[in-house]
C-alpha cells in the first residue's frame, strides 16, 4: 500500500504496538492520527512509524525519510 493512498478512518498499528486511526486525507510523511496508547491522544505521526499495513514510499519520500532519520531507516 502506498503511503499516499491511506485514507481517513484507516486503522493502523504503530511500530511500538499501539493502534491508531488516521484522521486526515493529506499526503506526505506526516499525518494526523488518534493514537490509542497509555492515553488516547490525537497528534501528528510519521508514516514510517506504521508497522501494519505495510507501506511503500515513493523515491522522493524515501529520500526525505533518509534525511529525517539520518540514514537509520530505509
């Protein structure tokens, strides 16, 4: 699934095991989500922190990820 095709209301699992619901239909690496962790909070999350469903990134997004994380993630 491409990161830009994730729509509002999509349920995802973050890399730390918490569940979240996407709250916007924007594109890009940063999205608004309601995160169900120790507390339920709404805020911005990085798309590369989503574990399920598996997400594929465009070449431009992969370049941004490498710049943001300092090359720690691919």
